[in-house]
C-alpha cells in the first residue's frame, strides 16, 4: 500500500522495517511520547499524539527517501548514510547530515585480511580485489590512501568471498569480530566508526515541519538523557566524608542531608551513565554504606 497522501505540515520519518535498528528506533520515538496507528500492511504508522508519521522501509532506502523529499528525517546507521550520501552526492544531490547521534547500533567498517597474513599498511592492497557492500566508502578511503585496488561489490556474505576465490580480502561491518574469526579473517584497519543516527537534509524543513521536528527532537534529547541517568544514594559518617566525597562519580552536585540522631549524612546525586560495581566498592571501602543506584523515571529541573 502506498502511504495515504499526507498534508505537508506532518513530519514523516523513515525507520528500518525490521533488522537491528527498527525496534530501538521505535522505542526511542515511543519514549518521546509518540503513539501511532498502524496501516493494515504495517508499512505506514500514523502519528496520533504528534503530527509525526513513520514509514517502515529497508535501511538502504532511507537516505534516498530523504533526498527525494518523501521523508523528512530517517533513523539509520552512519555506514548506510555515508555510503548512500556519497552516491547521491555524485549525482549532484545536496548532502544529507546527521541531526543526532544515538549511541547505539555501534559497529565499524573494517578492512580485514587472512588471519595468517602480515599487515604492513594500506599500500599492500595495491592491485588486490576487495569484497564489500560499501564501495563508495571503500573507494573514498582507497583514494585518500592513494591505493589502486579492485572493488568487488557483494550485498551479503561478504566474509566468505576470499574462500570462494572471489576476492583477496574484505571490507565489512564488524561488531564483536566473531564473523571475521569464523572466516579466518582479521581486521587490520577501521575506515568508518558507525552508530545509529537521525539523518536529515542540510537545511531547515519547510511548511511548519521544522517546528514539529524541533519539538520531537527536544523530547528525544530528554528521553535519551533520562535513559542514561541514575540516582546514586549512600550514607557516610561525617568523619569519613573527606574520603568519600572525592570518590563520587561525575554528574550533578551531590545533596547532603544530616541524619537525625546520628553523626552521619545521607548523600544523593544524579549521575549520567552507569555506576560500576567497582565504583560502589571504592565508596564502601572509603566508609560509605547503604549504597543504592536507582533508575530515574522522570525529571523536571
Ligand atoms: N554486527 C552488528 N552489530 C551492531 N550493529 C550492526 C551490526 N551489523 C550491522 N549493524 C548496524 O545495524 C544496521 C542494520 O543492520 P541489519 O543487519 O539489520 O541491516 P540489513 O540486513 O541491511 O537490513 P535491511 O533489511 O533493512 O536492509 C547496519 O547498517 C549497521 O549500522
Ligand atoms: O562482528 P560481528 O559481531 O560478527 O558482526 C558482524 C556481522 O554482522 C553483520 O551481519 P549480520 O549478522 O547482520 O548478517 P547479514 O550477513 O545478514 O548482514 C555484518 O554484516 C557482519 O557480517
Ligand atoms: Mg540493508
């Protein structure tokens, strides 16, 4: 089903239909207060709480949909954004840019050679065949390095190309490195660090859609900050405060409250990011007790 024609004042965001980024992207938008109604084919989600509609597609199509103006923004891996932007740029289209970095979907685009081979640097790739799904990014890197090599474009199962004799080495996405190891390959250099991003045009949106985008992005920033936030609570006797306070993690200023009838204080502070067990153990060794780390459900300064 083609999405119903929408008035231009509704924002439209492209998301990956399934795969690694689809669910976290929808969770992020839901955390920003967005609710939606699904079309029967589940490819178009009509925003109910805000004038923001979602189009569910293959991730490779997201940059093109933004360039064509079918969608205003998209949630996509930087690897896909850069690869497609380079191709679209070569056709004379305006560049797409990252409106936000989301901090998940992290992976890197690496050059990998046989695990027994020696690596002396990019120059050794001259004249070799490199299998990849990212010919634009690889081509740009080879030009930067001044290396002339042959690119073999494959859409999947890139790592088995050397064993099949299709290529001498690969350039592919790596997260844990397990896929490379399973194929007797080892990463030797990273040519792009990737994470999920909100991609959009390099200029403001029109017809009131920029205001909707600003509202939504403000909420998403808040939701992302909240997700990272923890409340750290602990107690410490006054005589050990000088040892405990310098060990507190970075974050907001701690609040110290005297505990009635005891020579001790209750300390609480908002922390950005996780508080490790090692940090709690350090605080305890310094004399703190009753340590607790709590998730934060809502926040208004
Ligand atoms: N092993 C990985 N670990 C973490 N992130 C990854 C990994 N592999 C890919 N990614 C990121 O997740 C994005 C989506 O990966 P996925 O495998 O779902 O894509 P796909 O198979 O191309 O999906 P689609 O059907 O939408 O084309 C990648 O473009 C990349 O940014
Ligand atoms: O370093 P690792 O943790 O092993 O991850 C890397 C693999 O993950 C992705 O493939 P995916 O599992 O999505 O399968 P695909 O071949 O269908 O893309 C990517 O294309 C690599 O093959
Ligand atoms: Mg894809």
